[in-house]
């Protein structure tokens, strides 16, 4: 159980040790975590536009 698991930071692809101490896992640092969350928020922002489209489709079906 002493072999540390090595993962890759999803943001910068740097090798990170997966351990109890790594509070930003799977990211290497708080910065990479924030960058990823920022990208996630951008993705979420696109959803309202798609919902309008789906609502329009639903009206056609009725
Ligand atoms: Zn990173």
C-alpha cells in the first residue's frame, strides 16, 4: 500500500501523486482546479440556448 498512485492533472497534464495530502486532486494545484471550473462554467452557459431549441421542438410535437 506504499506505492503512490500517479495521475495526470486534467488541466496541465502534469503528473500528480494521488494521496491523502493532495487536496486539489485530480488537479496538481488550486490554479489548475480553478481553470477547469472556469471551463466547466463556460460549458454550462451554453445550455440555456439549447433548452430554448428543445422547447421549440416540443411545441412542434404538440
Ligand atoms: Zn495542473
